[in-house]
């Protein structure tokens, strides 16, 4: 059983750095940047998973199975909040 009392690596990254939409990651100037850049200041849910995991395929599959929809479209919904993204990561298996 997965311990959901503490945030997983991707959720921690979103909480510490920040969350974004329509880009895997962003530079402080707001431009899109690679998720693995040391200059990334915020991440979308997929960018956070890619940055936090060496075997990101398993983590993305867990989140995809939980959401049962296109993860990028779900993340980029204008009504989506950082809190919803973090809750999904935790509920999907403490990602």
C-alpha cells in the first residue's frame, strides 16, 4: 500500500518550485524551458514527473490510469488548479 501522508517526488517539486500550464517547464522570464534545465522555476504535471523520476514511464502510467484522460489536456484546462494537480499526484500513488 502506498503511503499518501507525504508528497511524492513530483508533487514535492510542484510544491517547492511551482506549477505551470502549456509547457513542461518555464524559466523565470516565463518562457518555456526544458524540464531538466537547472533554470526551470515551475513545471506542468508531466514535466514534474519527468524531472523527478528516472523511470518516468511508470509514474506517467499510474497518473494516466488514475485520470483516465489525456494528462496534458487535464493539466492545461484553464480551470485547473495547482492544488488539484498535487491531489491527483498523491491519490494516483504518491507520485
